[in-house]
C-alpha cells in the first residue's frame, strides 16, 4: 500500500489550509504556510514556493477580482509597499530583528483588537494616507516578510463591501507576490526544487482555494470579518513566537 512520508503529508495539509484561508478571505497563504513549511525546508525555499503558489492560485479568481477591485487604493498601496520594502530590510542592519518583530506582533495584535471592537472608517482616506499605509506594509515586509496585516486591517475597516475588500486584497497580494519573485530570480534563489515543490503543491492549494471560495459565497460579512481578524491574530502570534525564539536562542 502506497503511503506518503509524514513530512510531505503535513506539508500538503498545511498548503490545503493555506489555500482554504486564501479562498475564503483573499489573503492568508503566507501567514499560514510559510512559518510551518520553514520547519521542513530552508525558509527561502518556503517563501519561493508560497509566492509561486500565490501567483498561480490568484489567477483562479482573476477575472472577478479585476472587475471588483478598488484599483485606486490597490495602486497606492502597491507603490508605497514597493518603495518602503528596502527600508525595512535596511532597518534590520541597525536594530535587533527580534525586538522589531516583537513590536510588529504587538502592533498587529492591537490592530486586531481594535477591529474586534468594531472600529470602521467612515470615508476612504485621502491618497497620501493610503500611500503611507502602503509604506507601512512595505516596511513590515522588509522587516519580517509580512506585508499583509496593514493592508488587511485597512480593507476590513474601510467603507467598502466585503466583495470589493476581498477582490482588492487578492489583486494586491497577486501583484506584490509577483514583484517579490523578481529579485529572488535575479539572485538565483528560485531553484528547480522549489519550482517543482510549487507545482506539486498546486492541486492541493487550488482545492483549498475552491472550497474556501464556495464557503465565502455562502457566508455573510460577520463570518468574513471573524476569520480575517483571526488570521491577523495568528500572524501576530507567529511573529511574536519567532521573536521570542530568537531571544532564547
């Protein structure tokens, strides 16, 4: 009887859960998959596999997301994130990475608590404020590879429909993932093994994403916000644990 190795089975289960989260909320693949896959392979390979999968699986909802996406917001967020990501990487040269990650965890957790309390924006912020939020996303991306929390928190609080918020997050993470692959390719970090890993994991992630999308279509706004905020809390916990692990090493 054919059986999969335990590590491969665990990895496929994690990719299914990551696809499920992404299909339901429009984000969450990196939050769920990267920390757990990094326990079984070099972190760079885990990042490459998840970024490739993020690009591939986003094409599943591409047509709908392009139509519903709030492009003025996504464009400003993307520009801010691209410009500021090197700043976050630079900060790691001068400050303790673990202290910074612990601060990030506390900020993300505080944001989640604020959203749980029911905070909502009454109007969409002006252009420069959205750009500043993109900058914050880029800095967090450079510091901890975690660009999502500011963007997710913004769309959960913004006065837009759940459908627009979800579509906008799908397009933001599609664009940011594709752009993140460029320097990795230039510096030779995309290997045949990681590319093969993403191809092997694609059917599982697609299945999870399809199931997640069907669950989203049959749910209401309360479910969407609850699960999205839960993923933010998970991101905060993982960043905090990573920082504490660094302090104890």
